[in-house]
C-alpha cells in the first residue's frame, strides 16, 4: 500500500525538503493528493512535479501528513497508535455539517412537525437497517425488506431477521443516548442485532472466545485483517468506553464527528464479536452523535451510502492499517459519506415537498379526502401492482389503527380501492381506472 516507513524517510533529504517547499508544481501535486487523500497505490500514477521522482513526491506528501498528525488512543496490533491529519477539505466538511446542524430554521417545516418528523425518521431508519444488514450478508431485496418493516411482519429467514433486528436497534438508540457506553450496553446492542441469526446462539451478546476470527476478502478469500488478541480485548474496550464517554468540550478533544468515526473504526478494528461487528460499530457511531446533540443523524441513512461504495469503505480500513496507522483514510471517507447522506436527505425532502404541493392542489378538487388518502392514491397511480393493508398504512403515516382502517375503508366505499381477503387479513387493491383519472393534468 505504501513505500514503507524507511523508504520514504530515506528519500526525505534536507535538499529535497528545500526544493519541495519552493516548488509550485509540488504544492499543486500535494493539494490534489490531499483533496482525495490518495494512498500510494493511486498516488504512484500521478504525474510527478518537474524535477522530482514520484517516490520523492510521495516522501514529501508523507512528510506533510505526518507533520500535522494527531494521535488517537487506538492501539494497532503492531504496538503503535493510530493517528490522523485533518486536511483543509475535511475541516470544510466539518464546518458545513455544523452549519447545517445549527440552522434548524433553514430546514423544511416538516422537521419541526412531530408527525412528519416521525415519518421521515422511521423512513431513514428503515433504509439504514436494510442497507447495514445487506452489507453484512442479508440476502433480501430492499422492496421485500421494506414491506416486512412496514407491515411489522414476522421474519421468515435469517436475512429478514437481521433487518428486523437492525431496525429495532436503530429505533432504540435515541433512548440510549443519555447512557454511558459500557460493556453491558455494547453486549446488549450486539445481542439485539444478532438474535436468532447466528449458527451458535452463544455468540450473541458475548465477546469472541478466541483469536480464530479474521476479516476475509469475500472475492479472493485473502485475510485482510486479524484483530488484536483476545487477551487484550477487554482492556482495549475499556479504553474505548472511556474515550466514548469523555466530555467532548474538554481541552484537546476531537470534533464529535471525528470522535464518532474513530469509535466506528476502533470497534470494527477490535472485532470483539464472532459476528455483528460492523453493524454494532455503525450503531455506536449513531449513538455517539445523537448523544452529543447531532439531531440530524436520526434522519440520515449513512449505511445506504456506504453500501453503494462498499469497496471504498473496506479499502479505507486496509489503507489505515497498512499505511503506518494513518486513520485519515477512514475519516476522510466517513466525512464524504456523511455529506452524501445529507445530500440524499435534502433530495428526499425536496421530493416530499413537491409531492406535498401536488397533494394540496388535489385536495382543492377532492376536499372529502385527507392528505394520507391522496398520497396513497398518488402512489397507486404509478405502482399498478401494489397493494396496501391497514398495518402498512398505519406504520407509514404513524397513525393509530382505527385512523388507518378508516382511511382505507373510505377509499373503498368511494370506489378507489377493492377489499380482498389474503389469508387472515384484508388487503386493499387499487381500482386503477378511477385512480388515474384523478391525476390527469387538468387536476393541477
């Protein structure tokens, strides 16, 4: 992954430093590499600055990075500590997130409307639970998984159980945010995430028994990470708990998002469980940020973005471990993921706002129907094969059973839905001809 500690330091002579500092081309090369935080595997393909070899440019880049290092309490298996060096772009990302967090007035009104807020929050939690579980092997489509969560159905297999478990834990994190992280809480989170999904149920809610746990490349079968030995695991976890529970306003404390990301990496690196390490690490990441007032994160589906860039996610662990314990690779990636998650949320909210405008226009023509009913009919107008039941309608809109039942029965009485019996429950099927007439352009 890199040219090695000895190699780059050998390149770094006083003459090279003097020439590099004075070179505008070198400065441009370094800015480019820092913007994406390239490792050696990518950097070696850069065009070297005039008068320098690519190895010399790498040596100067490593010098720049190590000159601004901040050590962490994360101990590597080689006995050295992980460290990071925030780039100017990372500082800008942190400032942008803080600005968004501190400006609730700039967000749509739905964030202060409790009912709308609950809908958005649960929608994001569903997406987070599905993506986080799929990354760890849940072989269930997003559509099937979403239906299970909306209908509150009983899981039929291990994959579905993983998703339901993850969903329940994500819902619970808000109630845990005021509690200190300790071994009991960590074990409880992992137990809830893995319950009824493991070959050996004794591995649920328990630390791994030995050292025969490895992270393996799913394609090549190559071992990419061997965690610290079991004999030091509990000692390292106590350090992690102390770090997680410390006052972030104390002197020298890292930015909360950096701390949360370090906890994410640290827990995954320690690999304290036989299974569920990634899901537990991401849950702790969310717990920490909710604990410290980052309310926006209850509306973000970070794992959905990670899932789309899973190879990068896995590569940042490897780079951080193999390039002299430089944790910046992981932190740089984490900030990009958070930024994209916020962008996704903004796009979702814009879409919902536009849909709301359409629904309000329709209500002028359909003043006997409420917004929930019109929203459902709008959905059916473009999803001909869809059906709905009372439980799904209730969950989606966060209303009581009787309200959901009344919504659907009224639509059936008006001829927009047909009621059919499916085993022990009733489902509502759209009458497409009548529904599509409602959404012709002459209705606004």
